[in-house]
């Protein structure tokens, strides 16, 4: 609009002409509502501390991997457990598909969604991510989902 950078004009002036250039895309002022939500989120994260959150996530990962001992995913759980002990895992676990095709992985994800487990498949790996807000009960529920959906070793 014409005079879009003249902030002394009322914003309800509907008689202004539209600008034909990049000034028409002027983004307006900062979103104060989102900024206040971001501030509170950052305060919470800083209060807990990133190292404490990372340690919590690692404990949940270890709990899940231990629960998979004896399942058909035991070898994969041991591989990931070794990486976890070496400090070589980030905030998510990537379980190799183990020869499962895309249809089986899709069924696995859908079974998880029905149980409130939200995972994803990327590059052939089942991706399970824990965060600071997850609990031991969440790790146990993920383990139960994987064991029931994939099966146990006989």
C-alpha cells in the first residue's frame, strides 16, 4: 500500500492504494504473544538445564533398550545400547528395519499411533525420540508397542 512505512497513519485506512513492489510484503510488528510463549519455554528449559534433559533422555533410551532384551529386536537394541554407553547417540533411537518392507513399517507406525506412540520411519530406520517431558511410563509403553508389534524371540 502507499505510504506503508508511514506508521503515523491509522492502520484501518482502507482507502490506501496497494503497493506494486516488495513493500507490500512488509511483515508488520513482532508477534508478542508468541514471543512471550517462547520466553516461558526458554525459562523452563534453562531452569532444568540442557545437560539434565540430555541425561534424562539417555536414561529413557537405556530403559527402552533394556526392555527389548529377549525380543526379536534384541540385536538392534544391543547395537544401540553400545552406542549409548559410548555417548554416540543423540536424542533419538534409530532401529534398522531388519528386512521389513515399507508396508510392514507403515503397519507398525499405525499400530503405534493407535497406542499414543508417535514415531517415524526415515531412510529405513524406525525413529523413536524421547524428550524432557517424557516419563519412564512412556518408555515402557514404547517397549510394549515394539514387543507386541514385532514379537519376541522364541
